[in-house]
């Protein structure tokens, strides 16, 4: 929701799907107009994304069906290090059921 975008809010933009690439760039421009900090995830060789985002994470260029698998790796690492920075215990997250028992 654009109402949540204010100055300094981090936004992660996934620009790996060529079918909707222009729409993603339009969305990036919209949140940048609201002074958000944009981290763009794009495929290697995509030089156009760098002029629209504040930070770029590049993944290897691959087939459009495999790109989600490669995209999730840096996003998981980003979430991991963000949790560590916040002081969260990443080995014992709260409210996560380790097993389900049914009687």
C-alpha cells in the first residue's frame, strides 16, 4: 500500500521477470517519489535498474522459471542479517511451532 511508504522506508523491488519489467520500474519510480529507500533485485546484465534504485542485488541471469529460486537466496540472507541486527534470536524464533501434534 502506498499509504505506508514514507521517507526512509525500505522497499525491496524484484525486477527479475521480463514480462512485467516496465510495471516494476513504474512502481519503483512511485515509491522513490515518496522518498523510500529501494533495494532492487535484478539479473546480472541489467544495467537499467541501477539508476532507479538505491541499492542493487544481482543474481545470475537464468530462465524465468528458475529465477524465483535464485531470488529467494539473497532475500533469505537479507532477512537473516536484518533479524540479527534487530537482536532477534534467529535460532529460536517466537511463535513458530516446531511440530504439530494431533490427538
